[in-house]
């Protein structure tokens, strides 16, 4: 059979679907086994019955590098292919639209060979159906979204939980097999839809038990209780004191930087001591850690520095007349510089708000300038196993070990992945680095995502790969249907072939 015949609708229908009476096609792309009538789509909207044949609704997606040394895209990049010959050395076949090996054993839909930097290379291309998958969301904000381990809900269904906060960011864990398959049908459906929307770069509104509402959209600022976040903190309160102490010196006598985790007090801090600043005698609430560093000055919230404080002077527990003096210049600020209050102590050592002097304002503004924009980062995480690996090799554990050693490169839609250490093939990918339309679903429920394995041909055969199903890139590209989609290769993604991918 020719390459064109192998790629034809008829041939692929026989491989992936079975015809029944009255023109009905039984789709075996997932365990639902939809019986699709002519002119209709399956439950996932990924497969359809066209004239009694099972077809993929979405086009196969290829990615094309810029012309060497010219720095510009080929004429047809980014749109529907015009049939112009493609250069195998600059073309990467992604798993998007390729089809799947699930649930029964089949070789991967595309096993493509090409030569790169003198090495005969094979890329195994498929779409994985991931029941074991989830989304990790990093939200750059000091705002309190909810207690750690609190349930995250969409349409009233729990789809995940709040996990351990990281430096300057709140972290959410969405999805996972327990929510997809371990609860009610509605929980599984809502969880699947939530992950699909997040991975597609669409906004999703979530509520957190004991916390707040947050709208998450990959690559965009989070919206907390209807207010878009602007800045990620420059550091904790203590770090902010250390960074800007020298710049405040001579313009203020005390600085308190409010922070939900570590509030900093300049004259007690090591930075203030190095500058030989006199102790100001202004004590703050909370549990003292090391000098100038205080924990638990307030409860978490949407106020100053991620606390529930809206009146910054309320953080002051006492002012010691043995050290403080009338005219003492006091600055209170947040870790993003969005909130700031300047005071001068009167004769009774009471802080009186005053206009911020220009040198002090300049430093507060610099805090803001050093804050990175607040963004939501969506990472898709999944375990590759089952028939996905069987579609690559007859001895799946060899593939697992080769990936762990770094011999076999893994990508998703051409985007680089992080492979977790330990057993199995557990990968994590930034969805904003993947082509548009990379994700789908099956109503088991599970997410569908592209995955590619790239390795030397000799190694592929040594791993027990399906040598008889290897197709040369030149033959494959020559036989592609006109609806094939050609996207430009993103410059920030490493090229999967050769030394440039390492």
C-alpha cells in the first residue's frame, strides 16, 4: 500500500473504526465506543461519520521553522496548507490531530523518520488519552485566595484544591483521576471541562471554600473578587527591607513592610544595623522570628501585603518612648508598593499621616517597578502509560527507561516538557507554549493531548519499536491532505532534533 493510501480516509477508517448497518460507524478511539450516524459527530466532537467512514474533525498540525538565515516564515505558515512542498529538515509533525492508539494495541498513527545533523531520527507521534492528568496553576499574587487544602469549585463541584504557596505565588491543583473518575458523573464532567478550558487558554471562574473567587486564564493576570491583579511582590517584607534599605537611608527613620508571611522592620533588621540606624522603638504585632522579621502579624486576606489589614497603623503594637522621638519619620508599605503610608510622630508620639516626600516616594515606586507582572501560569501534567507506550514499542519499559535517561526526547505539540524523576513517564508542560487547539477530551472523562517521542532510529529499533510502520518524512509530507494545518515554529521552544534540542 502506498503512503497516500495509508493516509487516505478509507484506510484510516478501517484502522480506527468499524462499519455497521445503515451507514453507522463504531468509533473505537476511546472506551465510549460511539455509534456515529452519517453526518454526525461522536460525543467528543473529535471524530465524525463522513459517508460511512470515520474521520478526524480536526486537521493534523505540522510546525515549520523559519528559513535558515532569513528570519521569516514560509509563505503558507500559520494557515491551511497550500500544497507547497515542505522541507523535512524544517518540519515537525505534532500529535495534534494525529489520532490515538487507545484503547487497543496499534502502532502510533505516525512514526516518522528523517535525517537531522547526520543522524537518522524517528519521531513517534500520537494523541494520548490521559485519565491520569491534572493542571497545576501558579497565580502571581500576595492576595489570599483560600486556606491551604481548601476545595476549589466550579459550578458547585470540587475540581481541585489549594496547595502549598510558593514565593510570591499562590498555587492551585486542578483535576486528577480522583475528581475525573472517583466522584459523581457531574464532578467528572465539570472537572474535565475545567481542565480543557484552562489548557485551551480560556478564562475559568473558580470559587475557593473559605476564600475568594478567582478567574484564571493562562498567560493573563488573575482576577480576584472581580479585581484584576497587577503585580507579583518583589519579595517578602524582610527581603524588601534588605533590598531597599540603602535607598531609604537618610530619608526615613523607620520602615515597616507588611507581608502575610514575613513582615520586615528596618531598624531591627540586619540591614538597618549595618547602616547603624538607631532603634526607633516601634513594635509590631506578631511573632518575632529573627531581628526585624515578624510572622503572623495579621490574618491572610486581600489587604496590604496579602493580609487582612486595611489600616496599616493597626499593625503597631506599641511605641516605646525610650527610643522613639517626636518628628520620627515612619513609612509603612506593602511588598508590591501598591499601598504606602508616610507618617511623622507628633509630640505625643502618635503617628500623623503626611505627604510622602519625593525621595521616599521614588523608592516606593521603585518597589513597584521591580515587581513582575501578575500572571496565571497553567501547567498540564500527565502520566503516559497504557496503550500509548504500546503504540511506540513492543517493550514499553524500555521506552520509559530511555526517557528517564534523556535518550528519548518528549514533547507535546512540539513544546518542551519537564519529565519528573522516578518511575513512569510523568510530564508537565506550559500550555501557552503549545499550538492552538492542542487539547481535546473523551467523555470517559479524560483529556486528549498530543505527545511526541523523538530519538535516533537505531535506538528506536533497539527499544522494540514498530520498525515496519516507519514512514519517511518526505513521503509523509508529500501525501498530506490539503486540510493539514501548518503553524510557525515558536522561537522560544527548542528544536526537538539534534544538538539544539539538548
